[in-house]
C-alpha cells in the first residue's frame, strides 16, 4: 500500500507493484539535466511525481503489462497536490550513490506527424522562431524568410532537428550531470559521430567498466524492444533514455518521457528503423539505438 502523508491525496491507484520504504532523493539532479523544473516532486517511499499527462499515463499503464516493464520506471497511479494531478513513478535515482546522469533523446525526429499536420493546416509565419533560427545560424533563413523576418513552424521544426545528431544518428544528447556536479547541456550543435563519442567519453570519464555496463543494458533493451507489442504499435517521439552510474560501478538505463508517444491506427505497425517519410509514422528509435550501441562499442579496447 502507498503511504499517504497528510499533504498528499491519492486516487486512481493502479496497483502495479508494492512500494518499499526508501530514502527519497531530491530531484534537483535530474531536473538540471532534463530541464523540467516545476514538473517533478519527490514522492514517498522512493517515488517521483511528474506533472500529470493523460497520454503518458496511458503509455505507462500499457507498459506495465508489456515485456518492456523492466526498462521503464514502475508506475503507481496518480496523486493530487494543490489541485494539480501527478503521475507517480519510481525515482530511478534512489538506488544510486551520487550518480552521474545523462538524458539522450531518441529517434530521428522529436515532433509528431500530427504536429506537422496542424501547423500546415494553419500556416502562420512566426517571428519568434525566425529570431531563434538566426540566433543559432544567421545564414539559415531563405531570402523570403529574411524579407518577412519570419519562418513557418513546420520549417523551423524540421530545421531544428538538423542541427544536432537527431537526423544524422537517430538520437541526441540532451545533457548530463557528472557525480562531481559538472553539468553540461550544450549539445544543440553536437552532430558528428566523433563529437558524440567525445561527449560520451567525457560523461563516463573514460571508464571502460561503465561503458561495458551501459552496452550490456542497451543490447538487452534492443532485444526486448524488437519483441515488444507496445513498441511495435506506438509512434515513440520525444522519449529519452536515462543513463545512471555511480562510483561503485553500478549502471542503469531506462526509457522515460512518453508524453508525445501515441498509439498507431490498428492496421499500422512500425519497425523503428525505416527512414521517416511524411505519412509513414516511422520515428527512427531503433536506428538511433543501433548507432548508440555501435558508438559505445567503439569506445572499448579492441581486445
């Protein structure tokens, strides 16, 4: 049974697993990396509370019945605090001692096809997006966009993905925080294989034992993903892999963030490796995972 403190009101318990008493950890480490300050709170008994999203709740309910269950935070229902609902899930930091944390956004795009459709139905040149574009690359706008000092949202969304390794490798590093509290979220222009490997090596401090731990976990995850009914029947966009390791050598990787993951029409399934074309719903998740696994393997000694 979930312990209710006087400040919390629990409802819609899903009964997905038994919660064991654990010392809560502050989520500031996580939020420094993933950038969701205000969306998370520490729950009781080693749990984390994330601002409620119905789509994400539905994903977790399905995942608790899928072979992917060991690779996502266990889900425990919904609580209400100050009239705001929160999804309750395991705090993955609980079993680590001052862990290093990295967030990798998976897939060859981070926008849904539905978002593109809405933007096309209501094409509206955006000055704010133009300003963001020229701040990163003054040469990026076309002649017409320069004359309007505005870009369409669809154009901006697709251009933004080309800056990082999202379109070239099928994933990008969002940020990491090392155990010495060094924090780096400046990866928007980290694009080449060599740049990504350099960042990964920095994250693990060139520790091959940690690399081996991550590599084993990711290979296991890939095998389970290929057998998962959930994965085959969902467009998985904007989801991340959370990497954790600490000074003891313990490592772990979990899938997180399913707010933009949507179920496919009944007749459609994805292999997650086919290049995305408008309308095919492919997200490139497994292509990105393949590349990530290959890069970690390249970081190990040849022997």
